[in-house]
């Protein structure tokens, strides 16, 4: 199982008047962790493009358990959950100091052939190669 984590401090420009992060920014925090995970397998967006595939997000789920607050340091853990037919990444956001679970969610991406725009129903071989697996 491939997994990585990033530490993010909630910036002032992400919060509302109650100093709570706006709900839409959680997706950005997921994206930061997802890019770190993709770097681990050397298949981030530039490598995806070079391989001839785009990987749009087709599904997203966020479960808001506790608010994220201004200057709070959070740990965002991204785990590769599925890869055979789609790329599913699970996320867990914790308080970096206490380990308290604050938010969880996932994203699902599918491969799209950049030449013809067709969605792939099986992940391309390049992903399996990057993961060190056989398709």
C-alpha cells in the first residue's frame, strides 16, 4: 500500500470570520497530499501527461468531522486504495499535534487517452509499471 503525508498550516486566506477553513479548501489540502503521493510513485501530472494519459477526478467525497482553524497544523495522509481500473486515493486529515481525526474523504480518477479523449476502463500499463506491479 502506497501512502504519504504532508503537514499544512491553515493560512489566514483560507478561513472565514470565525477563523474556520472554508469547506472548499479541504479539496485543496487533499490535492496537495495527492501530488505528494504521486511523486512517491514518480507518476505526478507531468509524468501522466508525458505518458499520454489525463487523470480527471470523477468522484469526490469529504466527511467533515471537526473544523480546521487558522494556524492549526494538520497532517494530511494520502493512501492509494485502488489502481486496477481507477485511481482511488483515501485521505485522512488529523491535527498534527494531537492526532485527532478531523476529516476524511477520497477521490477517484480515471485514465483518459489524451489523443482520442476516450476513458480507459482498465488503468494503463504505465501505472502498474510505476507501482512495480503486473497488470
